C-alpha cells in the first residue's frame, strides 16, 4: 500500500524537452494546414469564377486559339529538333559576332569587310545548315503550341528560352551574312525565319517571356533596316516580309500577357 501512495516521480528532463519540441512542431503544422485549407478554398472559388467568365485558367487554355495546319503538320517538331542542337553557352559569342557584323556593314563597303572572318563565319553557318533547315521548315508551318518549360520551373524555362535566343541570333547572323554576299532575297527569307521563331513565346506569354520576344523582334527589325538600306530585295520578298512583320506582335499582346501572368500565379498556387 505504501508503494502505491508513493509520490509520483516527474518525467525525466529529456522526455519533457522532447514533448515540448513535439508540441512546438505541431502548432505551426496545424496552422499551415488551416491556412492551406482556406487558401485552397479561396483559390478554387477564384478558378470557378474565372472559368464562368470564359477566361483561361491554364496555359492550355491560352493556347486554344493558336493556329494548326489543316494537314496536321506543325512547326513545333521542327523547332524542337533544331533547338536540341543549340548550345546555350554559344549565345554570348553569337551576340558579339552580330554586333561586329552590324558595325562593319554600316562603316565598310562589302569589298573591305574582313575576309578571314567572313569566310570563317560562312563555314560555321555551312556546318550548321541542318539546324537552319529545320528552323526554315518550321517557319513555313503554323505553330499550335510550344512548351517553354514555365510549368517545369524557372531553371528549365531559362535554359529553353536561352536556346531559342541562341537560334534567333544564329538566324540573324545568317541574314547579315547573306546581305554581305548580295543575296538579298535569301536574306529576307532568313529574316522571316527569325521573326517566325518568336511565335514560340506566344504559347506562354508571361511578362519575362514577352520581354525576351520583344528584344528579338527588335533585333530582327534592325536586320530589316540594314536590308532596306544596303540591299535590293524584290517586291515579292518585301511583301512577304511586311506580312510576317505585321503579325510578329499581335494587337492583343498586352491582354495575353496579363492573362498569362494570372495563369502563372494560379499554377504556382496549385503547386
């Protein structure tokens, strides 16, 4: 009986500390679960409201209005194949060479252009001809959609965007090289291919993506100005170029960008 009446011994100190740590961990966890529940309900209500208004809530919804060939052919396959051959690390070198070409085309007649560099660039472009052909094939087809990796995370997205930039600067360099070789109609076709590849950004046109597209379209416009000043392309080529240039930046680009930003925020909240 005396043993039963013994005073209850307190828990060991290490057990009290462990118990306190468990309680301390449970409080924020329960708080997080409650926040997650209420945010989830709010997000669901917002998505339902946006859906009822007929506006997009996913990137697939944004891409619903993009063109598709009646034969089922699509530029995406050609672009994906060409971009797989792009090395993002080559971008800085291409930018430097482009800048050099522009500066010298303006300041020197073609006969005085550095011949060794011209031939070296010509050989590099010849080596990359299979990649350029894929880009040209894609330019001749509608583009229904292209995944630039936003939903896979910003790191993947940055790598894919850099590949597209590399391809665009390669096309720009070819345009300048053809201009220097007095192949003016071919230079126009090259400028058209460069403008066409910027359609990739229209699939997921968030603000950072659109800023990159604007920069590349501006680069193409610089090439076109040089073509008009120092070249003599045919009227037929100029008519094709004018049509593609007028379609490069859609009239509803700001609306699309804001919708894409909202879709991106919804995707982040979902994840």
